[in-house]
C-alpha cells in the first residue's frame, strides 16, 4: 500500500487516536521516509562508483588474460618444440650465469606446458570468440595453468563459457569482498539483501504494524546498513586500485621477459633446425649449452608469471606475486 494512502488512513482515524497522536505518527513516518530515501540515494551513488571501478579492473584483468593466452600459445609452444629436440640435458658441473632458477624444467612440467599451450592456442586462434570479459578476467587473475588444466582440449571454449568458468571469473573479485550485515557480491554488483528493495517497503511494513516508532527504527537501521555497505564498497575500490597496480606490474614483466625469451628461442631454434633427430646435450658446444640453459631460465620466468594468482578469496596475493616479480628482476640483473 502506498505511503500517502496509509498516512491518510491513519489521519482518518483521528477521532479514535486523537489529533496529537496522528501528528506524531505522521512526523515519524515523514522522518522515516526522509532517512531511508537519503540512505538509498547515498547507496546508489556509491554503487555507481563501485561498479565503474569494478568494470575497469575487470577489463584490465581481461587484457592480461589475453596476453597470458598469447604468450602461452606462441612463445611457450615454440620453446617446448625446440627444447624437446635435445636429449640427456644435464647442467651438473656447468658454471653458467643467469642461474636464478636452479633446477632444470622437469619432463612433467614440459608436458604440462605443452598441453596448456595447445589449449591456449585454441583460444588464441579463435580470436577469443565466445569468451566473455569475465572469463578472460579470470584467466588474468588466476594461474593460467590451473584454469586451462581443468578443461579438455576439445571442449575448452564451451567449458570456459560455462557455469564453472563463471565462478572462476568471479574469483578475482573475492567471492564476498563485500560481506557485512547481509551484503554480498553477485556478478560484480553489490547487493543489499532485503534492503535494496527500497525504503518504501520498510516504511510500509511499519505502518501496517501501526507503529510509527517502528517505521523510524526500521529506516534508521536501513541507513546504518547502507553506511556499512558504502564503507565496504570504498574498501573494495581501494583493493581494485591496488590490484590494478599489480596487474600493470605483471603486464610489464611479461612484456620484458617475453621479448628476451623470444630472442633466446630464436638462437635455440637455430641450433636444432637442421636436425631431424634429437640432439644429445653433450654433443653441443659450451656456447650452445649455455643458449639452451638461458632459454630454460626465461621459460621458467615466463611460466612463473603465467602462474601468478593475483587474487584469492578476496585478497590480493602480494606475497606470491612479489616473490615471482623479484625472481624475474634478478634474471635481468645478472
């Protein structure tokens, strides 16, 4: 029942309640409506700002997702093809420089890289057709190896476009970054359970109970919930800004490392291109062995960057990303 009609109904009962009681009730109803309307307006303004920033961050993560897929499907695939043409790789008693990553890539990891590269090629060759921004953002925010590793090659695009991928795409947002007093996240939009329906419903419920004081209390409680929601959205925006900075760092690192990696791969390809059979590592000269070693170092650096999880359970994964970025930086300082 609309608020004016209800207030009119109360006024019609003045003979029973008394003029003073009706005036007090009407004042309470007016105050309740004003408080709730003001709160709703504040909430809507903050929600616009939150959604704008969330969309910007999602787009940035989606761009990183595309870069990851491109690097995985091209550079990493080129490396694996050349690397697999050399057998009996053994760096013991070798004193090569650029030894940030001490261990050679295991055969299991080579197979994983190759498998993920083939899957990434499906996405890259399709021009990302049928893949939503949310899914690409998920690829940007999480380990590409984990995401691609869960889908079979033949059904990759449909799998990533399904419900499971939608959950993964939202994981970067925190899966509940706004979680106070009934607040939650759905599809990147802050929702207030029960309250977002509007102050009129709250006030109407109070009037139906014939308690204007309750209407005022309900409106005040609503305003308090809105204040909590606004603070949660402000906190989330701060997280998005910090996440943006980390995304730019990873993008820059991938750009620099991948450029160096491409150069090393070309040298490696020159070593193996004229051989139809595998080359024994020990038959390579020292310079060729070092080229292979440096290419592997770059492969491990790129692989580590592709595996970075930028968000997990609503928090920015600073520790892991800082460690990886630090190791990558060391590779270029030597």
